[in-house]
C-alpha cells in the first residue's frame, strides 16, 4: 500500500500494517564508528515512524575491511557498541544478521569505508501521505532536528567533520509522540506529510516537492541541517503541534511552507526546477530507471 520511496515501504497484513526500511551511512561511521552507527539506527527508526509504525526488530549486515588490521577491528568493535546502545534505548532487538570482513582491494590493501547496513521492521496502523490535502501556505516544521550534524557539504568542501552525540532517549520520545498523533482514535491525524530529514533540509524538502508535485518555500539558513522529521500540517494543526512539542521539550521550528506547483525557493531565492529534476534523477537514469 506504500512503495519504498521517501521513507519506508508499507505492507498490508491482517489487522495491521508492516513497515520495512534499510539504511546505512558509511561516512558517518568512518568519522565516528560508535556514534555514527547510532545515527544510522536513529535514521532507520525515523523512517519506520514516518510511516505510522513502531519499530519492533532489526537485522544487520556489517561490512568492514581486514579485521587483522587494528584500525579496522577498532571500527568494528565501536560500531557494534553503538548498535548495542541504540538497540537497548529504543527497545528494538536484533533478530539476525551477518558480518562481512576483508572487503578491501587485493593489490593496494585499501579497505571499504566501515558500513553497517540495518533493516528494521515495524507494525502499526500505518500512515499514508495526503499530498492532495496540501494547500499553499501550509507550514512545514522540523521536529527534533539535530544541531551540527555531519553534512555531505562539509565532506565535499574538505572542511573538518564533527559527528555530534545523539540523544537516543529524545529520539524515542519524539517517535512515540508522533505515533500517538498518527494513531489518534478519532482517526483525525493532524499531519498531511511526515518525512525523515536525513539528507539535510534542502534535499529533504526537494524530495517532497519532486515526489508530490507541489512547491516548497524554505525560510531558514540551515539548508544542510540533518536529523529529525519534516512535517506538513494545516495552519491550525500546526499551532497545536507547536504547543504539544513545547510541553514535551521536543524541539520544533517552522522552516517554510507549501508553495506553487513545481517550484522550490530558499530565503527568497528561486532555483531552476528543471535543472533540479535533471540532477536529482541522473543516477537512477544512469542505472536504467529513468
């Protein structure tokens, strides 16, 4: 009932929904193996939550270089520590997996980046996006965004990369709160769209615009800020969301609003829509999917 496009796949089971998602981020894990792995776990958690399901279990596929090398073994050990910590706090057990070592070039000995891949499953009532309900002026909020998270732009520009600690307890509380809103017994979910913000605000907003065909007007200097959820509501529901988050000490800021179809702007500067579409789809097209 929900294809694995923006967040996670949603499957219909008897009396419930099942959500499935796979995530990884080798760059984060390379810079901080333990904390980076916890960030990957949190992203996996958010992708399941965004589909209106509670994560109940995960499997892992841990890919590393030669464990006989001290640096590689350290990466592996720290990554596993991160998995154990995140799993315990979020109460999502590991039910299977595998480890792949010696992933390196035979001639040069250069290893792959440490890359734990996680696949989580969740069950619940499910949440289907309501793009048809979106109207110009509907607010877009960032809920529980993370300050100073590693951004690909820093890597690209050769800037120092710092991966901050992640508050897994806050991730858990935020996810449970959002699930409670989606599972309102009245059936009146206040959210029109919910999307994990793992690639930075600019890219996450572009994904919404490309997927659903409406425009996005961003009003924030933090275009590369990562973590948390992007949520679209009505103006009235937005006021209630701000109040509810405030009572629970969950960070929330308005970062923009829905705009005209097939357009995206940031701080008053409009971007070439056709050019964005072209660049965003270039890799799928090269792989034969476009």
